[in-house]
C-alpha cells in the first residue's frame, strides 16, 4: 500500500488545500493529512479544532482513503513513523517553490527513502492562503467559496471573538 502524507498548518483549511487533498487521494491508496503542531507558532485555531475542521471537510468531500492526524517535529520523522513513502506539498506560485524545494532536499538528506511530490493547486485557488482568508474575514469580507462549507461558520465565529474589524 502506498501511503502519503500532506503536512501543513491548515489554519484554517481552504479550498486550495482541499483541491490538493482531493487530487492526491486519487493517486495514493492512503493519504494522511498531517496537521503541524508547532507550539511556538501562533494560530487562530487549536490543533484539535483544525483536525475537526479537516475531518468535516473530508467527510463532505467523501474522501474515504483520507484520514487526519497531527505531528510535532520533523515532517520526515512523522512520514517514517506512518510508513509513508511520499510527502505531498501543494504549490500556489513560484514563491512557494523556493522554500518547499529547500525543505524537500533537506528531507531527502534526512531520509533518502521518502520522496516529495509537488502539486500545483488549481488556477482558481492559486492566490489563496490561510493568511489571506483570515485577512478577508478580519476586514469584513465574505470567505464563502474560498473555504469548505464546514469551515465557514467556525471561522466567522472565531474571528468575531478576536475583536473588532478595527484592531
């Protein structure tokens, strides 16, 4: 069985993330969405909340061979622990490539048996990032159509609890 992981912060999961997840789920027998748990990084949603939102989005998309997990530490160590042979990385633009290429080479040095596969997101999501979603909501914009429907209400609620649009 070919297992792949798709690591990320997913804070929050976007339709761009879901595009990569759906397409990768067709290629691999099992796909693990690995939510990075970096205690030093400030996030909108807790790791537990991100896992729930991803699980809801995957259920809505009816992806039977996809599961959600979390990890702390190196992606390559997590991949090895799950017996994954491939790390999936989504790319939006050339600016993503430089960092992800460096990460892929580092992972290859740490474990030559694990490959990195780059997937370009669909054109309609090439501008989309979790940071952009949070900025849209912060300034009163509507992120509908940019995030899975299961994410919309929790995102709006969480952002409204953080303060006014003028913060």
